[in-house]
């Protein structure tokens, strides 16, 4: 059930599927071929065999290793075997890291060619220009220099019916085309703009992991990368690539500033709504309510130029700034001097 999954991963489907009935109290015995097939993490295996299984009254048996929790006479040997089982992937990981490091510093590419390149048929470690995709990459960089952002460029490519990277691959391999073969995403465009390899260099060690047990990949700092120039034909110049990175950095800063402003505004609105709910059933204004709601009130001089008395009032509420109250108008009544009525 767990073919293709490493023993250091206890989230693999077979373990999780088998553990569900354990938690329901439906399992009395957990049987494995040997301890290494159950897991190659010393601490986690010990947690299962010494804490989790006993708490659910589950008997644990590892056939080839002669481990049976009911007998309890092989616990010491099981602990030693678990240590050796963990040592194997640790040692393998170390050897793989050394091998990849040697390949990386030799100048060979450590990944597949990005959109715009393809492997040289005569040398799989050498990239050559993709005659269909390379002009599109150059076009994307040119549009960025002219002031277009990734989302705008994605719309332009879609309008011009340029095949996406997946659609181009499917077309060449004779596979089913995506439902929207021209639908570019701004994120895909941004990913292309960030690839340093388009300047003609090899860029290795862009990401790393802290441990063979962790699947998370962390971006490496530029000084820790291995960059070797002029290993393949460039699609864009170094100067153009640098200029694009400056634009992307500026766009990120503007976006972050905008998001920060929106978060502040949202917090103010939430505070105002909370204050409103506090007095939802109020029947009479009090000085306390007015002081909590209102920062200040501006009352403008009356205006009678239209024949009506117009009074403008602006109220500055706490958290949501100013609100203009609709004008209050009254007809202007001409005063008359009372006099005697004439009689015939």
C-alpha cells in the first residue's frame, strides 16, 4: 500500500488508513513484516510502539525482527534496530547531498530546462534555445520593461492566443490539450521573469531543505547559490534582467504598502462596527456615546443665497473619518411690519 513512499514519512496513506480503526478501538494487533517497513524515524516509531499502541491496547508485532509487545522481551533490541533503520536514510541523504553538490558546482544544470529552452539532443546536460518559446520569453521581458505587470502581460498573451507552457508541452507530446490553452496566469509570467537562466547562466542551489525529514524547500540567499555565466545562449541581456528585477521589487513594495493600508482600514471599520453593535438598542444619546462615536463636528455658516437657509454639517467619526450630513434647508420667510387694516 505504501509503495513509492519513504519510511521517514508517517503521513503516508497506508499508515493513516490503518490507524483510523485503531483510534476507534477496532484493532487488537498491528502486524508488520519488520520495523524498517513500519518506519525509519527512531523517535516516531518509538512513540507508536511505546505510547500510542499501548494506550489503545494494540499488540505490536514485527515478524522478521522478532518483536512482540505482548512478550516485552525484545524492547531493547527493537530500540537498537530502530536506530539502525533511521541511520540508513540519514546516511543515504548525506551521500545524495554530496553527489548533488558535486554536480552543482561542476556547472551542470540540476533541473529541467525552463520555458524558452530545451535539452540539446547531442548533450542532455546542455540547453539550447526553443525556437517556439524563446521569442515569447523575450516578448514578456520587453513588455515588462515597457511598464506592463505580470497580470497585464498574461491578458496580452491570452488575447494574442499564445499557447501556455502546459499547452505547448501537450501539443508536442501528442497529449490532450488543456481546456483553456491560451489562459496565462500572472503568477506564471512572474515565474518566468524571475529566472536568471535566461541571461545564459547556470544557477544552482536556489533552494535547500534543513533536514531529510522535512519536505519544505527554503529559498537560498544569492550568495549561497552557484552561478556560472555563459553556459547557454542568452534570451535576454543581464542589464535587461536586472532592470526587470528592479521593477518587480518596486511592484512588490507598492503592493505590500497597499495591503498594509487596507488592513489598517479594515481594522478601523471592524472597530466602528463593534462600537455600533454596543449601542444598537440605545434610546437616548448621552455624552459618553457621543464621545465614543464622534471625534469632532464642523458646523459651517448658513447660506441663504438660494432663497433657502442651508446649513452644512460635517461629522468626523472615530475609526472611519468624516461623513457629510445632508444639508438642512429651511424656506426664508420675509418679515412684514404689522399695520392697521383700512376700513371703508
